[in-house]
């Protein structure tokens, strides 16, 4: 348990790294801890999930060598999804969807609209009241020019926002809400 919790802490810490070399250093520590966890306890979703998350942090610091990291992330998120698709508010689907949504498309990388959409939609279906899932889906619909579905997501977000503020409250959610409020204000459809 200590290994994957350290991996989670490394991922969170790397989010606030001041530069790529610091992010890389922190991500590598998280990767090392999670690889040990996966080796010793391959049936534990958290090890695979936070390994993939730290690989993502490391990939942010790379240019051309990121493709191998991205493929390993994909594999680890798929394993996490098989072990527990509900973990972290449908985190495996949410992150697979984001990976396919944000990565460059073939032949450069694995990015794919047709792969991203079902994962982002599945995350929103599994945990519709978790703002991150809805925001990701809204952003994807807008980027893809899907105005009808973007409007439906916007309406759903507008309705769930006050209850979500109460459900996901406290100090541990402060940084998430800073991000969510900023994104919601930017992408809100009237």
C-alpha cells in the first residue's frame, strides 16, 4: 500500500514541479515505486493506475521519446480498467479517453477521436456527478465540433455544479476546484 500511495503522491507533487527536470525526477520516483508494486501485487489496481499517471508526467518532459511512454501508459490504464473500472471516479476510462484525445494521431502516436470518445463517455456514464468526467467530455465535444452533444454536456454540468461543490468539498479538493472552475467558465455554453 505504501508503494502506490507514494506513487500517487509523486504524481500530485509533479503537477506542481517548477520545471521539466524536477518533474522528471519526481515522476521517475513514482514510476519506480509503482513498478515494484505491480511486480509484487499485479492484481492491485492502484499500482497500475499510478504507474500510468507517473508515466504521463514523465512523457510531458519528453519530445521524441514520449511514444514508448505513451504506449506503456495505455497498457497500464487498460490493465487498471480491467481490474476496477470504477477506481478514482472511473479514472481508467477518463485517462484512456484523455490519452487518445490529447496524443498526436497516427502515425506519430496513438491519438484517436474514435478511441477517445467511448472512454470519455463511459467515465461520464459511470460517475456523472464527478465534474472532471463531464468537463473532459464537454471539451472533447467542442474540439470535435459536436455542438449538440456539447450543449447536452453543458446543461448537465450546469445542473450538477452546485451539488458537486458540496459533495467534493474540503481542502483535498481545493486545487481540483481551481482547475474545474476555470475550465467551466472558459467552456460554458449559454
